[in-house]
C-alpha cells in the first residue's frame, strides 16, 4: 500500500490475495447496517484512501446476514431535524445542506477514485444502502427472496438525497425509476436485472465470486455518466416526461405531500446537468424539504410508530388504549379534509394526551392513520394537537 488505510469501526477491510479489498459494512452493536454519521465519515475517508492505494479493486458487501443496509439512522435524522428547525430561518438551508451532503460527496468520491468498485448484494439494500450500491460500478444481486433494492424515502416524506434521484433514472430511465422513487417500490431477482438496476443475478452464495470475477477482468472504473460518450438529456425532453406525472401527483395529493413533487423537481432539474451539478441540485431540494414538518410527522408515525405497533402486534401486547382511540375517532373518518373535523379529533384525544407519553401517542397516531385514513403528513391526531398548541 502506498498509504495506510483509515481506521474504521462501522466498516472493516479484508485484503485478499488477488489484490482486491473487501469493504465490509458491519456496524457494531446493531442488528442491521444503517448510515450513521460515523459510517458516512468512514466511507469518505475510505474513498480518499482508495485513490492513493495500489489495490486492484474494491468489493463492497455486508457483514450482516439479514440485510445489506437499511438506509439512514432515523434517530440521528430526528436529531438533525431538531437542530435545523431550532436555528434562525436564514441559516437553516446552509445547515441542512452541509449536514446531509457528506454522504453524497463520499459516494461521488468512491465512484471517482479511479479503481473499479463492485457490490455483492445478498440482502435488502434500501435508501442509503441502495444509493451506495448505485455508486458502485458493478452490482451483483443474489437470487434470494430477502435480497432487493429500493428507495423508500418518499414513504416517510423525504427523497433519496445521496444521488438516488440522479443515478437511478440515468441507469434505468425515467419511466422505470418513477415507481421506485415515488412509491417506494423494490426490485429483486430478474426484475432488477431486466430494469438495468443490477448487472448480474446469481444463486445465493455466489454473489461475491461473481463480483470478484468482474473486478479482476480489468474493467473500466467509471460510471456511464462519467464516460466520454454519455449524453445528458435536454431539459425539454425531461420536462415532457415529468410534466404529466407532476400534474397527476398534484391532483391526487393536493400538494399536501411535498416529497413526491420534490423528487420530480430533482429529476427535472438534475437530469440535464453534468453529474456533479446534479447532486448539488438534489441536495438543495432536499435541504428545503427537510425543514418542513411533513417529513418529521411521517417518520414519527409511518416508521417509528409503525415499528412499535407491529412489534406489539407480534407479541400480542397492543395496549387497549390504541383500540379506544380508534373507536372514539371512527365516526369522524372520511372527513379529515375538513380542518374543523381534525380539530374535533384533537379535542377527542385530549383526554388521553395528559396520561400518554410521546411513544404511546405515536403508537395511537399510527393506528388512526392506518385504520381511519387520517392524513399521514399531519402525523395523526396527537401530533396535530401538539402542533396546534405550539
């Protein structure tokens, strides 16, 4: 090695006799890999080292049996949200941009380091995990029910902010990318191969050998959009594909769910640009989106609340108050578009608000959203009641 590799805890390096190095994502103390701030900074340090090393190529894989990477650390995301909205309004954009852009910058450095990088995907690669694989030059997917790729950020009011809105449509086309970006769709097996999301699908257990074979074949260590024959599409052609989708989305959501519209903005403004400008446009849109209350509400309810709810259901330990809240609000279901009805719901849950903690309220909020159709962007009746009182 020409330089000493960085010390890492979230990842580990395994040097192979054939000149390759395995970058193994294996976050300590976690059952599943997530992109914490520590993992992001380690990936950045690795990418910087890679350009100075004499390794033949890099294979990225997971050290966990259950998944490749599940995405962002949502606890840290919540802390970042609070930090951003607590700052003066004039400072929030720069704080958000500077806080969240390092993952995008690290992935860009990885794919531009001048060494071929492949990923062996034997489990779920979601959100930032999927974006990591998209930043590799070659992707091998295990033919397994538990191995799939997806970008579910829109389901919690966000957008893939580490290049996902830019790499995916460049790889598979705008039409194939939209269901993954807007609806949180996942692709596995032959469907992922047919779409162009991965380069090979192999029997489970053979993904590492297949990825290594490619790395040892003297491949071009550059993404398609960084090669001389790449042509960025013109703004008019991108807008022609985005405009009908945007109109349909606005008609369906009334603009109350800003994430899908922001994703369309990322594609429309980013796709005609050179890639380095495109990922900065993506992050600028993300930095505005993250300041809004809808992502916070949807993460609290549709992810954290749902996780708690599903755990209680599995253990048959769902607290009785959840059913009581749902029963009390059922007569109001269907009228949520009326602010007066939502205010009535807030009043109705007031008798529980003083006795239930934040986690318990989140549990009930998820049940009301899931069973009665309360608008998820508002987070649920308890979340709306808190917002109205501040």
